[in-house]
C-alpha cells in the first residue's frame, strides 16, 4: 500500500514514438561524424576508378562502407555509454540517456556492420571487405578500450579514421597501390591537429570522463599545441603525395601547399596563445581544409 501511495499522482511514462525511435537509432550511427567516412570513401572510389567509373557500383560500395561505419559507431557507444553519460557533449546520446538498451543497440549495430561487410565483399572485392573489417575491429577492439588507458589512443584511432578512402580506392582498383596509401596518409595526418583542437576545447569533458588525453594530462596545453603544429607541418609534404604519384597536376600541388600552410599557421597561432578561440579557429580551419583538398583532387581529374 505504501508503494501505491508513493506513486499515486505521478504521470505514466510515455512510450517513445516511432519518429523518436528512428531518431535514436540514427543517432547510434553518428551520422555527422560518419558523413566524413562516406565522402572520403566515395572520393577514394572515384579516384581509383578513373575512366572506368561505374556510378551504380560506387553507390553500392559506399553504402556498404557507410553501414560498417554506422555499426562500428553503435558498438562504440555501447562500450562508452558510462563515460558518454559524464560528458556534456555526449550525455544525450541514446545509450547514455537510457533511451535504448545495450541489447537493442547490439542487435542493430551488429546487423548494420554485417550487412555492410557483405555488400562490400559482393559488390566490390574481398580485399576492400577485409579493410572494412579491419576498420571495425581496430576502432572497437583496440582504439575504444585504449582511450581510457593511453594518450597514444589518438594515433591508434587515426588508423580506422583514415581507412575509408583507401577502402574506396581498393574497391575500385582491387589492389593496395601507393596511391591508396597516399590517400590514407593524408587523412591520418590531418586527423591529429583536428582532434587536438577538439581535445583542447572539450578538455573539461574529457577529464570528467577520465580520458588521459594530452589536454588533460598536461593542462597547460603545450603538448597539445606541439602535436597540432608538428602534424600540421607534416601534412604539407604528405598532401603533395598525389602530385608526385602523378594522380594530379601542378594546380593541385599549389592549392594543397597553400592550404597546408594555412592550416599550419592556425596551429602555430594556437601554440603561441593556447586559448579556446585559437583552438576553435584551428578546428574550423581543419574541417574546411579537407573538403577543399578533396575538391581540388576531383577538379584536377575532370
């Protein structure tokens, strides 16, 4: 009777509507983050296909890669649901906010990843499917657990982040050529200054969740800024690799060098004054740099 009395007058919880459930399952795939996966995979396929571009096959392959990436994102959120609930930027995610159960997320994410691997294997080739599987495994079984233990997780996490353009190229060519490695290297190196800006802007969040990032372990920001400058500097010659591999012409080389120097200037500016405004400019510069670089690669091939 006491239990009945204590709950009397409380409103009954409303079940989630179908649109709300759809939105939660969509959020599980991290669509904004994985839009980068879709774009880079499509560009890798386009560049790899050359004159023999098959639009239907490109769409099928990229769809498969997107499903694998969405499944990987869901599995990541299952593992990180406790730490996600501690951070302001992630506490509204469906698992962190208890709108989905781990069982629901597991079935959905595993199904997505499995379907994506099957599509890539059947609509492109087994090597591309293997690289997609490597992305899934390295992201969830190596990078995700490592985030709680080591600062090196940032470099490890850049590997699955850089694989999509390589997968796209291999899906089109059927071989792991130097050009594929060049595309991988560009995205790998680019991710470090990009993430260093994020790590600084959300350093309190990461500290609250217990992630030992450079911005948390060395709160003065010197190590974070040093990494941003070092990898921005490295990005300048790395971004020129497509030119030296005869994938592009001199116009791309000039544009890539100019873009790289611009990003380096933003990183140096952040290193000189480790302020949120400088880190935000570096972040915005990084998310502008990569689409412009891909755009120059595409235009140069038209």
